[in-house]
C-alpha cells in the first residue's frame, strides 16, 4: 500500500533532511534512503515508499556564493524533488561544504578544488533506481504507440514535441543535463536540459537549433536523456 508504515529490506544508506509544503505551511521531514525505497518521517508518522511508488523525480544543481576580502566563498547546492503516487511532494535542498577561491580565478570560471560531494551520491541512490523503472515504463509506452510527458516536452515513438514543434529522434545531436555558472547570454545560466538538433535552413545559416529548459521544469529528466541517447542513433 502506498505510503504505508512498514520496513524496507536492504541496507540504509543515509538520511536526507527535506520539507513538505501543506495547508498548514512548510514542515520539516526526513527521508531515510534504503536499497529498495525510502522511509518518510513526518513528525511521529513513518511512511514507507518503494521505488515503484515514486511518480516523478526532479533534480538540479545551483551555486550560492559571497565575496569577502578578495575571495569568493561558494557552496554547491543539490536539489531533489520527489512526488509519490499518493500525491505527497517532498523537496530536499542541501549544500556541500563551502569552497574558497580567489576572486580573479573565480571570474574566469575556475574554482578551487573541493572534496567529493557526500550529498550528491545519496541523492543519486534515489534518482538512479527510479530512473531505471521509469525508463522501462516509458519505452513500453512508446513501443505501444503511446506518449510520455516530460513537462513541456512530449515523447512519442518518432520524436519529441515542444510547443507544436516536432523534433525527430534522429535529428538530435545532443540532449543532456548541464549547469553553467558564467555565460555572456544570461539565458544559458543555471541548471538546464540542453538540447541541440539538426534543422533545415537554421538561423544565420546554421544547420542546428538549440533548446534550453530549466531542469526543474522537466520531471524525470534523466529518463528523457536516456530515451534520446537510445533513439537518436
């Protein structure tokens, strides 16, 4: 039963502090990450969700920073949103330890080295199994002639559709998640689904067009990227 109290088999790998927005406002919860699902603790209530009970997952990175005495102090942020099949929506936003970089180096896009993130792997333990399940479902749906929604994009057997424009799978040259810190074009900044595809008579003679969509507007983004990789060749 979705969200039922209970236990999960397998190892527990860590706990993600998170929150839920409800009629009474925002309240803190925790997500204990196990091999086969998560346990949501909301006050005195404990609800267990296996991976098949995650309806959608969103993820993105961001960077927070401040200047101090010629130095830039930055933190990588990791955001994860989960919607369960019972309608519960949980959000987790966590920061890695701060990194100190001389401001001139930072302005050129170079950051001082930092230890590997301890947060990202735990979030990936959630995203990875959910992506595999949703990918299998999406492929079966497309093979049966159906369609799968990814926010503003719709996938069908022959390609992607975006605001009335069709992008056949075979025209895709790149489809990926990416995070950009600095760029002359501010529309390029931030966490995006970044797509390039071939077009006839493109702008200024370029035979390609580009699509940039904020990552948090695209549920199950990694499923879409995998579908593009498998279908564009």
